[in-house]
C-alpha cells in the first residue's frame, strides 16, 4: 500500500473507497471453485528446478513443503542498512522480501548490488523474494512504472539470478495496478510472466494483485486461473496484500480459501495490523488462517516507514521491537512459533527428520510482579537443532499459548494481579517436531496494583491530519530508576477531539478526559525506557495537543 519512497500509505480518498467497498468486495469477488483448478502437465513438474509449485503448494527442489514466514525490507531506500537481514533472521524468519527499484521511479539497483543481496540472503539462511517497487499503483499513480519495464529489469539481471532458483523468488512488480480500471491488470500481468519465461527464467514467479495489492474488486481472484494457465511451467504464486480492507475474519478467510479450494498457490505478501484512520486490519485472523492453511505470510515491514506504526523494529534497531514487531515475531501464530528454515540450507524442515526434541527442564519463575513474570528453563536437546520453545498456560486439562521464544527464557506480561498461574514449556525443532511437555511451574502474581516509577515524561505528536480526523502518537518514557510494571495514562483534549482506535493501549474517554490502560506488551517500561502508543481520532477545525499528562497519578513532564 505504499506509493512513495517513504513507504507512506495512500491518500484517505483511496482507502475510503476501499473501505466503503470492503463488504461489497466480499460479495463481488469472482468465484474460484475446485472444478476450475487444472493440473500441470507431468513434464512441466518433472522439469521443475529449485523452488517450484506443485498441486497448489510451494515446494523446495527436494519436494519439501516450504511455508514462507518472514518480513519485508525496504532495501532500495535504505541500502546502508546492511545488518538488517541478519537481524531479521535472528528473530526466526525463513524468508525476506526485498524492495528493489528498476530505475523508473527510484535509483536502480544494479546487478552487482542484487548479487550481493542474494548472497546476504544465503549467508543468513533466508529465502529471498526480490520485488520491483516502481510499479506500485500503476494506472492511478502517474509516477508508477509498467510491469513490462519491470520484466525488462529482471531480464537484465538474468546472469545474476540464473542458478539461484533454490534461493530466489521473483516478485515481478509490487501492487502493479491502482483502483482505476483494475481489470487492466490481467493482460500485462500475463504478458510479463510470459516474457520472463520466454527469456528462460525457471524461477518461481510471484504476482501481486491490483487495487494497490488488496484486490477488493476481485480481479485477481476472478482471473487467477487464466493467468496461472498462461505460465507453461506452472511455477507461479499469487500474492495478496492485506490491510484495512481486510478488517473482518470473513473477508480474510473467504479470500484465502477461494484460492486453496481452487488448488491455486497464494500467500499474504504484505500485511499490517495496527489500526489507522482507514480501519483496523484483523492480523490475528490473517496469521491464524495462514497457519491453519499452511500459507506463507510476509509482514510489512522491518523498519523505515514514514508511518511508524508499521515499523517492526524502531530505527532498524533489533533491540527496540515495536508492539507490531512483538506481535509478528513473538505473538500467537507468529514467526518464532511457526517458521521452519528451508532445507536447502541443510538445517530444519528436513522431511526425513521425525525425531522430536527432548522435553525442556522444569521452568522457574523470577521477577514476579502484579502484571508480569520471567520464566527460564534448562534447554532441550535434539538430533539436529532446537528451533524454539513454546510456553503454555495450563488450566486443568486445557492449554493456552502464552509466548514463544528462541532462547531458554521469556518475560510474560499482561498478567492479572493476585492471580495464580501454571505454565509449562515445549521445545520444537525446525522440522516441526514437538517435544513432550515440561514439568509445570506455578506463579502467583503480586497483590499490589500498578507500580508507577518515580518520574515520567510524555511526548505527543500529530502524525497526519485530514478533514475531520487525525492520527496521533504518544511516547511514554520512564525517567525513574525502577521499572514501571503496569500504568494508567491520563490526559485531556482541549478542542473536542475523540479517540477512535488505539494500538498499544486501551482508551476510555469521558468528555474531553482520556484514560489509557496498557496492552500486555506495553505494560512494563524499563528504567529510562519508553513505550509508544498510536491512535486515530476525530477533530474539528482546531487540533491542539493536550497540555498535561499523568501516569498512574504522577504528573509527567512534556517531552
């Protein structure tokens, strides 16, 4: 959904049209049925090289099913951020989608640079999805380039990409059609695929949907079979981008299941979760459905967005994950919990590895507060390697996922004061084998309520405005010497503004007065640390910032 180097979102008018059409889009989308699916000729599948499609699934050369779990990285605008792929891998991703330019709109990424990116992906054991971003919003954005120009760019890189079919997927062009006459997407998409095949490319090719990637008018859904059939190799995968149009579970599940039922390969090539002025994407359903259907997903984006609510890591710093980053990497159905490394790297995901890890040792609890607790446990062992650990809450005969970790420890937040909990841990390897459950540990949170620090400062800024509405950001910093475990932020608007949606906290508003309770992942603020909340709201002609803030009754300075 980005249409500028800053990866800013589209204008409110574009998104308003999408939002108003979201429900209609579910009804109007073209139907795909199981009868429409056609098998690839046997000779085409036999000739598959490296990553390839078979029976609607993305497979590695050895036939191992590969499910992408990763993020997008805006390389073309931040070429100096060379540590990013290593940082992304450290959080457990198995794939990275790399933003490139073919030179139409931004500075062209040449052969030597692209070869270096591919090597960097391989060094960090990541499957590399390479995409041209210049095509974004063609037909509506006058600055956008064509898919044909993007295809020529890929052909100019053939010497670099030949032989990398095990490691590289070519995403011809990002969101290559806007909302103006999206039916125009089909012919140039087909032509670009055939142009690359005619040039001898054997790679899996990825194609993005029109409507700025969201296909809310159903053009890709209606024409997917015809586009797929036009690729003589059958190594084609469709990419849907899910943002505010996909704010309901039904819209998400209907769209993804339509492709699965038709035997057509699809992934969520971009998606966002934080609410904004255009709606609140249902990322929980996106991730849960992708996991249930074994479909890939690639979150937008690692860092560098003008709209900072979409940064997974703040300022490219892996030690400063945003709430969005915590959700993607460590939340339910997140990367740490579900990612399996490609077998081409010689590690996990090996279909011949059927041996489960040993059970982790008994966890112990420490640093227990009213709302949080830290668990550590002795490591499990495995015949290949441990990929991560899953912490569950045990209640009688039922289990509830609590957290995931790639290390032998985790801090659980968002707990309820004066409450007894029982936790246990599972280990898993990269092939997906899961250990027996560890012994349990019982934890009772403190009776005391929120523990405010002795000092705080609050920064408030307006990120963007439009007629009748705006987006704001609040940064709470703990200026004290002890950690804050739970808090309540108070402030008042002066011009009748109201909070519509918030991420990072739960607002309650009475007249002009706003009270905000933390989300689980923002409840704890380390000494000299900070958390950031974002929100959208309504306004009149004047939109002055609040003049005073309190944190759990303590007056904060203004940052």
